[in-house]
C-alpha cells in the first residue's frame, strides 16, 4: 500500500511550508517541500503540485491508495472561542471520508477538492488527521529509541484549535493529556516578539533565538517583561494580547500585536538594522521564558507518566537552543526532536497516521535516512555545460579528496551538491556550503559575500561521529540533524571559533557517520581532520538570502560562479575555478 501525505496550504488546510510525502509499508519513499521545486520560499498558500507530481511518479503503475492530510477541518467548528472539555479519543483518529459522499459539508467539499488537485478519482479516500496528532506521530514513530513509553509535546502557533498538546504513547494510539488554547500560544507569542525586535514573523524566529544570548536586560526591562507574562486573576497580559489580536478567534494579527507591545514597553519596535540593547534584552527574556515554560511542563508530565522517552515536534521546536536546554533538563530520559518539526513535517506525520491505522504496529519505526528523502538534481537535468567552460577545471571526487581538504584548511569555500535533497530547513551534506570551522574571518566572509545576512548570526558545524563526545559537552544522543544546541568543550572552542556562538559558547552540530548516504561527505571531513587535527567543518545551507535551498546543478553552478567559492562538488564530479594556486 502506498500513501500520499500532504500539507496542502490551501482552503484553510494550513498555509505555509507546503510539502508532500510518499510511504510504502514502513519505508519513506519520498518527502520534499514544495519550495525546493517551486523556488518560492515557504510556498505559502501554494498547493504542493510539483512535489505531488513527483510522488505520483515514484508510486509508478500501482498509483496511490490513500491521501493523508495533516489538518482536520472537522475541528473547525470548535474555533468559536467557547470553553470545551479536553478532546476525547475520537480526535485521535482520522476523519474517514468517502470521496463519493454527497452533501456540502466542509469535509466533503475539501475531500473532492484534494482529489481533484492531486488528480485522482473518488475511489482514492482522503483522510484528514489532527494537525497536532500528525506532528506527534511524526516524532514518536521516527524516534531512534526503543523504549515503549513515550511522552510527546507538540507546540506551534496553532493547529486546528490547539497551540500546545501533550500526548502519552504507551505501545499504541496516543492519549491526549493536556491541551492549550490559541490564547496561550507560545508560537504566536514568539512571532510577536520576533516582529517587535525588527525581524519577519513566521520566518525569522531563528534570528531572535540567535540574538538572545547577546542580551543583558536591565532590571526595569525585566520587570516590564515579567508584567507581560505573569498572570493575574488567572490570565496574563500575554494571553490578553494574543486574544486581542485574534481575528475569527484564530488568525493572529502580528502588526496589531507589535503596536500593543510598543504601548507595553513604552518604546517603538526596533528595526533589524538597529539592534538596540532593548532588542537584545527582549530577545533574551523571550527565549528564557519559553525555555522555562516548556521545561516545567515536560518535567511535570515525565514525573506523572513515568515515560522513558520525551519526543517533541511542532514549529516551536525548530528552536535548537530550546531543544538543548530541554534535553539537558530531563536527566537520563531519552530525548528525540522531530528534525522536521515545522509544518513541512505534517505531510510525513499524516502519512504515518494512515499507515498506522492499517498495517503498521506501534513498535515499528520509520527510518528518516538522514533526511535524504527529496528529489535529486540528476532526476531533472543532465548538466555538463561546465565541460566546455574555460573558467573551471574538473576532477572525479575520488581524485579530488585531498586537494579539497587542503583548500578547506586554507580557508577556501566549497559548495557541495550530492544525492537527494534534504527534507527540512537544515543543510545536511546534500546542499551545503563548507569551509574551515576555525576562522571567524572566513565565517564573516560567507555572511557578507555569499549569504548576505547579518554578521552576528552564527554558523552550524558537521562533526565526525567518532569525535562528537569529545567536542560536544554532554553529548549522549545521535545529533544528526542540526536541531539541538550543544556547548562546545573548552579545549575545542578556539579551534572551532567559526562555528561557536560568541556569546554563549554553543554550536548547532550535525554528527556525521561513515554510512550511506553520507559516506562521501564523511570522507571529506575525515580527510580534513587528518590534515588539520580538527574533526569538523562549517556547514551552512547552499542558498542566498531569501532563496530556498538550491536544488539544480544549473543553479548551483551559477551561484558558484557568482561568489568567492573555490570549488563545487556535483555528486561525483568536482569543479575548481581556474587560478594559478587553486591546486
């Protein structure tokens, strides 16, 4: 059986980070964000037609048997803002819809619309799953831990009606333990603070997180912030702010929230180009607040349930600093962050929900395959124009490993395109920019000349698995996805200066194993280690500011020639810009 999972992004079925996924049995055959093919960042409001078409191609002659959607319109009737009891078990299963059903209900109408957009007939059922449950399942059934009892926290802006949910998985379907309404949305609060500090909400929350360690808020600012988040008469000013900025009891008016924050703090919102001490202080206090709230919640439910594993998913957990603090706050309890925690991951979660309802047991796992789940450039193009381009020389990768590492060691920059696209927001050695991790001068050059982004923003690193425990303080999990922050060991901070946050000494690592699909990538890091004694590389996404991760050979080559990068790896071929001292 083949199941197509989608995050549709249209007709109220979510909006941003549209995506598609194809699974067969317990194998993820394909998963990709629409932006990678459409070239529109986040693909907001765009049905994932291109990735759906790719999934249907991979399904081949047998076609698909089910369409799974990571959003349940049956819950829309609960958006009237009235009090309601905790959702019962009926919200933990799909709303099963017969495609030939008559009538004009929202579910029936959307079923027919989805079938039409995908290009299938009414014989292919559409199953709508609770947004938060799809997030939860995507974490629980992709976790690397074998312990049976799992607690899962999901937090984002809002699903259908919930902004945070807590689930108990004990060898079967999840049981909902706690649910927060939209008026208590940590995701909406973080978006409002992101906008207040001069960044783009729904996109630049990572900048607020990166800015937070620079903050040293004054006592007055702390008191003003505490007055915003501390409750009185059962409701904090933050809840009132969010409620006042909701339209139709659901949609969040960020601009209005910024005006209200200006009134509360008594100063205008900041511009991103003018990062004042207030911006830094507000970022610091906001980050610490969500850390405190989530850690307290997790500890409370872990104690009450006795769960062996804590899983987290949802857009709030794209925050790697939060994840690092949470991991270090739960003792020996196993910890897993769904690496595609944002809404691109609900296509995968919905597909797994439909699979679990049929043939997949609760103890079975879906292998994320290092997130190498998208399409490859070679599927769409045969690119060999470089063969006649007198600006470059080329070598097969097998002959280029040593000179590539030597270039990296000298501070040169290498672009890396290999295999299938990564699923999710992080570059994991398939569409990456690589250089030495030891030089802050080189990292500043990448920010200024290639990424065109703020100079204070830190970079992530790729670390050999064999050395991770020595480099990362408290390392105890397989941090393969750049989704958790770790402190860097004191002996390594200077040698990893280009990837260590200068204000708090942390890094966001990808731990790389000598295994498919990263053998070539691991070999390069290992050769760099042999030459320099440093078992890591700076790794950042292969794209310019505001651009989705680069997909095609053609665009990678164009970007390579536009920038100061020295070498470009295109799968098994390595291109070097011609100069007297390149090799």
